[in-house]
């Protein structure tokens, strides 16, 4: 069985609709796909309908933005009830935070000489669930950056002119919310945070005591050493292991659905006790 437990649709910053994404997953021999859009569960009901038709197992997911120790991190929720009231309320709040942050990002980009950046970014968004990826697509379109890597490096990553920090959910609120909505909380792409080992261990300890269930041990493009390191952290903190591509777009030739190594034998998969339908 091939599991890919991290992916995006047009409900956030993915470019495929849920139907297109599920078809692609099916064609790529993924058996179980989690759709994990940023701070929203909109679209999961429609996705379920398509999944049934296509004949692929869908896991209801979400990728929640969290501020921990002044750092922005992402927590993936797997198997959530997308009708859960607290989940709907808190994600609605996060949407508001996204809009307010986007207005500030736009002001900063205007100072850099960009023309109507908010309108520009929104043109790439199906539903105003606006992320930095939408600004990135707009900036690339102006010709002032060649690709995603360049646009984040020059404009959108921490410390760059278009970076605006925001107050996302606390770790405790996010993990509690995901647990109360029947899901499992999983630390997304740990190797992307560029944290010192000490800080990462503090994060994992805090996450575990907040009720966190697992961490992504395998993502797209990780080398075997990093996977081994992630696996040893998962075991040390008694966390289940997840695996996901974080697929956003077919344009990225390095990332595709289901395209990553298997989990090491030493860890317990997050799906070990799932009863899927
Ligand atoms: P946000 O949640 O609005 O801060 O946007 C974060 C999103 O930006 C991530 O989910 C990625 O899709 C994208 N992103 C962040 N850093 C990079 C990068 N260096 N290259 C490409 N995409 C990135
Ligand atoms: Mn994204
Ligand atoms: Mn993420
Ligand atoms: Mn993601």
C-alpha cells in the first residue's frame, strides 16, 4: 500500500482541483491520499465525493499554521471530522489572519515597486485563502523572479521585504483542536525549519506533551541521512511516523504524488491502526 499523507488543492495553494489531484494520485499508484490544505477543510466534502467515484482512499486532512517560540511551523491533521465546530471556528480565524497578513505583505511589496500585489496574488487564488505561494506566483509573473526558489529567496522568506510575521495558533490549541476533531496531529516537514537540534528537540517535547501523535519522517527530496535522523527523533519522542509529498503543482519537476522512499523499518507508521473505508 502506498500512502501519501500531505498534499494541496486549489482550496489553498495547490494548482489542481481535488478531482484532478485524486486522479493524478490514482494514476501514480497512490492507494491512500490525504488532502491537507493550509488552514481550511473547505473542499473535503467535495473531494470525498470524487474519491469515491475514482476509487481511491481519501484521508480528511488539514495543514494548520502554528506559532511556536516565535517560529512559524506547520502541523498536519489526519483523519479529522471536517464538520467539527471548533475546527471550523479556528480555521475561519486563521483565514482572517491570512487576509490581514496578505494586506501587509502587499504594502511591503508596493514599497519594492510592485503594482497592486494583493490583487495580483488573489488572481491565483480560487477562494481568497491566500498564502505566500500566491504572492510568489504573482511575482514570477511580473518577471522579477525566475522561479519559486528565487522568489522566496529574494522576497518572501524570513527577513526578506515581503515577509510579514503573523500570530497563528499556539501549539497547544492546534494539537488540542485536531485531537478534539477526531484526528491525529503530525509535525509537518521537520527538516524544513532549519532549527538547531536543541530547538527541534524542544519542539518535539512540547508537541508530545500537547498530545501530538506523529511527525513526518519522509518527505519529497530528503536524503537517506535526513530520513534516518528523522526516524531516530520519532523513536526517541515516541511519535508515529508519517510520509507525504507536500505536492502543490505538476510544474515542480522534483515533487510528485507518492514519489518518496518508504518509511524506515524502525518506526511505526501513523496509519498502523487505521481502519480505512
Ligand atoms: P504561508 O503559509 O502563506 O506562509 O506560505 C507557506 C507556503 O509557501 C508553503 O506551504 C509552501 O507551499 C510555500 N513555500 C515556502 N517556502 C518556500 C520555498 N522556499 N520554495 C517554494 N515554496 C515555498
Ligand atoms: Mn503550501
Ligand atoms: Mn507546510
Ligand atoms: Mn503543505
